């Protein structure tokens, strides 16, 4: 049995994790954490606190779906206690990402911009496609779509997909987020990354390989947030009892 504390428990993803956990018999949510002013009764059957100091329950792993500014307090706690942490919040600064890496020397940390099986497979597929198609003249662009509430853009997943393509091409690609001020033909050695925001879209990613008279598009569509919640719960089970280190969903799915 893996006992979990949800950081950001009252948010959309936090609630989703709590619901999906009910269908798994080898994992239990024992407590949650959220902002002082965001603690309305979740009726989940576990308490939600406003700080780690108030938590009395014993837990094995933290699942974090919160907001980037809240991450510093979470990382302080993980560094101090060595508690395993599945870190799913996106939009982290370079400094925060460097700190996650540093702390993973003392605690097991699993970080993935996207917890779904499909996107994690896609990361390998686009690498393979980039290696074969780029040299044959195919240009590569990424377009992502998310709900109107999403604060960061482009998505962490779009960046992860761009990084996968770039890695396959010896890191020679430049990322372009806005072409509106440019009046020039598109250079071959860049990846355009664009974001669409609206409605309740759970997450759509298109990786477009555009060649002469033909286009290959890899598409991943999330039809519900359960794919992220179940991925995070499986990651928590994986991380329970692991040695300190930086892990990813690729390790869970291997
Ligand atoms: N890795 C993935 O697969 C994946 C999938 C979906 C969402 N996300 C990311 O997860 C994050 C959360 O998404 P969401 O849709 O649930 O957002 P949300 O705004 O609904 O929830 C965030 C929650 O964090 C809480 N919070 C804010 N400050 C806090 C603090 N100091 N301590 C504890 N909790 C605090 C908020 O009150 C809120 O309840 C976002 O960064 C999103 O991009 C990642």
C-alpha cells in the first residue's frame, strides 16, 4: 500500500487524483495540502491542511499538482525530509528546475511535464521521425491547445516534445514562439512552438513534419485529465521505496 499526500489537493488535478485513487486498491490518499483560503470541505475522506507542519498522517509519497510559485516551499520540505515527490506542476523557472535536480541527490523525485502513457511514447516516436525526416528537408513545428485556465504557455509537454526533437538533431535547433515580427522565409533549423487557449480543452499536441508536397502530423489528444491523474498515481507507486535520484515517466513505463 502506498500512502499519498496531494500538494494542491483542492485544484482540478488534485481532485482528479483523489477520485482516480478510489479505483486503485494498492494506493491511498491520506492527506492533502492547499492554500489557507482554498480549503473548502472536499468530502474526499481525507483532511486538507494549509502547511506541512499541520499534517499528522504518515505518508510515503507526495503528488504535486499546484502552481509554480508554490513549489519553493514544497522543495524546502522535500530537501529537509527526503520524502519521495512526484512533481507534475509545470511552468517552473530555470532556477526551480535546477533546484529540483539538486534536491534529487537527496530524495527520489519524479518529474514529467506530462504523466500520460501516450505522450511519453510520443516522445520516442518524434525523436525517431526527426532523425529520419529532418535531413530529407522536413520542417518541424508544434501546436498545442489547452483550456482557458492554463497560465503557462507553451505547455510543458510542447517544450518536452521540442526538446526530444532537438536532442535527436544534436541540439542544433532554435525554438521560435512568435513569428509576428519577422518578415523572412522560415529557416530549416528551427522548431516553431505555438499555443492555443480556450474553453475546457484537456490537452492537444500536434507535431507537424512538413516536407515537399507531404505532411506527417503526430497528434495526441487528452479526452480527460484521468490520464494525468492515473499516471501520477502509478508514478507514486513506482517511487515508493526508491533511492534518491531524478526519475521520469519513461522509467515508470520501461
Ligand atoms: N504533468 C502533467 O501531466 C500535468 C497534467 C495536468 C496539469 N499539470 C499541471 O499541474 C498544475 C495544476 O493544474 P490544475 O489544473 O490542477 O490547476 P489548479 O489551479 O486547478 O490547481 C492548483 C492548486 O494549487 C493550489 N495552491 C496554490 N498555492 C499553493 C500552495 N502554496 N500550497 C499548496 N497548494 C497551493 C491552488 O489553491 C489550487 O487548488 C499546473 O501547473 C498544470 O500545468 C501537469
